[in-house]
C-alpha cells in the first residue's frame, strides 16, 4: 500500500514538472528558442529573413563525400539510412588542398579531422608588454568574434549596433589607459598593475560571454534556457574550451610602414576537450593577419548548427610584397562611410594592407577642410556628399584595427576643378587655371578641366594645410601620395608660354614635397608617391624619396625606364589591375573606356616582375601593387561586385606570389576551389561579391574547369 502511494506521488511530481517545462517552453518559444533548435524544414529558406542577409541557403537535400581530394555531391535521400549529412563547406575544408585565401607562403600542415564548438567556448589570452598593442588587439579580437557570429548565423545586432560596440570598445581602451595612469600615480608597482589589468580583462571577457549568450539565446536566459540545456537539447560539442593564445613581444609600433614585419605563426593543439590556438607574431599587424587566417579556418556546419575547425594546424606565413593596395576614387561618385568601411573590412580578409583613398578630382572636392572649407563649398556635389577630418580619422581607426593603412590623396596639380575656383574672391589670386575651359579635350583628360597655378604661393600654402590635416587624421606614415596624374602642358602654356613647362612641373612637385615635410612636423616621409606620366622620368625628382605608381600598360617602355632610373615602383597596370575597365565608353568623344573586362583570373595571373624578367636588384625596387577602381561608371550600388572577389585575387598574388609552374596564363583548379570558398565567405560577411562561375560548378569542384 505504502509503495503504491509513493509511486502515485512520484508520478504526480513527474507530471507536474513535465507540465511546468512545457508551459515555460511555450511561453518563451519566440525569444528563447536556441538557434540550433530551428529546423531548416520549418521555414523555406526563401522566406527566411536570414536567407536574404546571408544569401547562402541550407541545402538539406544534398550531402558531400571526399573522393580523390574532391567533394562529390549525392542526393541525401539516396544515402544509407542513419548516415549523417555533410554540408559542402565541411567537405571543402577537410578534403584536398586547404581552403585559405591567400595561401600561406612558408609552411602549411593541417589535419582532415574537424571539431565542433560554440561561440561561448572562445576566450583570448594575450601576452604583450605594449599597452597600445594590447588595447588595439583586444578590440580586433572583438571584431573577430562579431564576424564569427555572422558566420554562425546568430541573432547578431545590425550594423549600427556593431559600430556602437566598436565605439564602446575604444572608450574601454581609453578608460583602461586612464585607470593605469591613476594606478601609477598611486604608487603601484608594474607587477601590481599587470595583475589588476589581467583581473579587469577576465571580468570583461566574462561580461562579453554573458552578453554573447544573451544575444544567442535571447535577453531573458531564464528557466527555458536552463531547462533546454539540462534536458540536452543543446548540440554536443567536441570542445569545452577554445583558447586563443597570442604573443606579440618584439615591436610596439601601431602605425603600419613599409618596414613592418607582417609575418605570423599559428599552431593548434587538442587534448582532453581543450583546444588551444597559439598565434606568434612580432607586431600587431602580423598577429592581426594570424587572426584573419584563424577566422578562415573556422566555418559554420549547418547540419549541426555549430562552428567547426580543424583539429591540428601548423602555419608559418609572411608576405612576398610590402605594399598590397586597393584604390577607390570618391570624387566621380560619393561613397558613404559604411561602403568604405565594408571595403576595408573585405581588404583585411584578403590581407590587402593599403587603402589608397583618391578623395578629390576635377569633378568634385568632397573633403571639408578646417582651414579652407571653401574647397568643398565650391567643389562638393552637395553638403551631404562630403567627408570631414573627423570622418577620415574614423576611417583610419577602422582600418588600423583591421591591419589596413589609409593613404589619402589630393590629386595635384592636374585634376583640380571647381573646388579651386574661389581664390580671387578671397584675395588669394588664381589658385586654379583652365577651370571649365572648352573644348575640354584640348586641356584635360576628361571634363571639367582645371589645373593648379604653379606660380601662386597661396596654392602651396593651401596644399600644406590640407596635408597637415590629413596627416593628423590618419597618423604618422612613411608613405604619402602627392597625385601628379595627367598634367596637361597645353593648359599651362596659355599662361607661361616663355617657361620650361617640364621644369615648371618639377618645381611644382619639389615645392609640394617641401610643404609636405613642413606639414609632417619637418620630417620627410620615407616614400613620396606620384602617378606615372610622361613627366615622371624627368631627372628632377630625387629617386631616394619618390616612388612612381605605374598605371600604364605592362608592355610600355616606362616600366623599364623608371626602374633603370632608380625609382621604386608600385604596379597598377591598366591592362590587368584596373577594375573599372570593360563597361563601355561613358561619353561620345575622346578615349573614355578601356576594354576588355579584367577577370579575377587576369588579376591573379599578372606577374609583371616575372614577365619583365627583372633581376634581383630591380625586383627589390618593386614595392608591390594596387588594384584601382575609378568611378565614372560606379556608385555605391555596384561597389562590392566591381571589387570582389577580383581585388582578393591581387591579395594572393602579392601575399603569396605563387609560381607559374606549368602555364603563365592558366589558373590551376585548386585556385578556383579556394577562390570560390573565399567568395562564399565574403557573402556570409555581408560583402556582395560577384560569382566566379555557376553554383553548379562551385558544388562540383573541377567539373567545369
């Protein structure tokens, strides 16, 4: 009898608990249901809001197997019952050549076994004696975690919240520095300060993990979340602790230069459900590249709804070229700060490290100078289509956290239009000449015409103040771009017909260089760059200071002449690395178009240092290269797909510079595979990169090539 009563009590308690669980789960299902509980069959990918954001739907009907180092697709209904579905990305990352872009240069060894883990498992352990390096790397690590949340398709806040988090991160860094100063003033020893710093760091990481859990599972992580975990609805992970150990001991510099060591090493170890990543680098920038590589070693498995990574990785990596650039013209069309930031973020994924910002041209002068706001008043398209010094500084800070240096350019003396047409009204004389002169084809490359007055001292004073403002916004640099593109001597000859016009150009460039030195606290930047033209081989420019950005065709004689004359060069050959080409002529007269379209294969296979058969001495004069996007026919709507993934092809060419072992014009199959995977990563991270071939070819590697 007593046994029956006890049994009834036990059943009653069990029933009560079950009802309570069901009620709580029902009440909270809209906000508390973890991501991994959502079945892909509950909603059509086409109707899912996340499908629109990530553009890569879950393919429940297909599974993939590694056969002969290639992923082969099978219909999942034809697979043996009970066999787990393998998503394409999981197969790609564990089958054949490692899918990293750019490919590491020195050593790569990886296992084919992968491990599942959750965002909540990741923590950073940073070992560096430099406060500025610590501050910036912790902020960079926050960005790394945000990207992983995008990849894992968690309920991440939108862009405005991300930017707010970055601002909060910068404020945390300032608070950390202020607190450190107070500790020093209070007489604490360096060892005591380090202990306090570590305690504060642990508290912050705990706060971030709690915050991350709330983002993943909803703000209210109450009974439903606890019960969900207690009853085992959370997917099983292979990793309990995912620790990223970063060591940066050699250099404290936080300003990228041509001498910066960007090398890094990655080693991983897995033991007793603990996964340790070791990133060793000599500089912040090398460690930042290591973090970018680590991000590519992590992917989202949509079958398990968890992240995966490879169980064992050894990578030793260093770039072949110091200068790996991308130029964006923001004068023909205006581009928002968000669009520029998105471009810089994509650059960091491809290990491009210089954002050449061609801010002004004859069509518009969108920069609002503190000293000379008249330039924008007369030259900008509108008050909304402008950039302030503070916004340029914001872009510079954004780039630094991603290992990208911002190089602003005010083109001079040519390509100067209405922005300079106000001097006489303000008592400064004629600052610009030939402005809006017709017929324009006689006096400039494209309308409207305009060229600076080389004999008006106020012109140089204004340039000096512009350089000073831009240097204050972007920080110390050993490289600065003066412009110098397409000077039209016919324009100047109307005003100075008794003058040696080539000598006048030399005087202008040397005067602007002198003004740049004053603006840079009387320090000469190590390298001053100018665009190539028929004037740049004039012997007046000191080869020890000037580098030439060569935009003409790779077959032109100027390539050899500039190297023979001792100049350092940056290649931006129009026949390979001009990404605006191939879209037809935008005007009825004149030479306004370049064809054909430069494919990513064209960009990738262009190796001018090899085709020119440069010896070691001349090859050392090649600082690197840069893809250029002039924007006569591009606005913000086309930006992503004009740049990506073609600009990433330059990233591997300049980082790895793989040999043309068989054919200088054929791209190997494994490069297609890695480029396709990288393009998918860009899509996951919000970059609207154009496809490189049909999706069928992507999902059936090697079949279409």
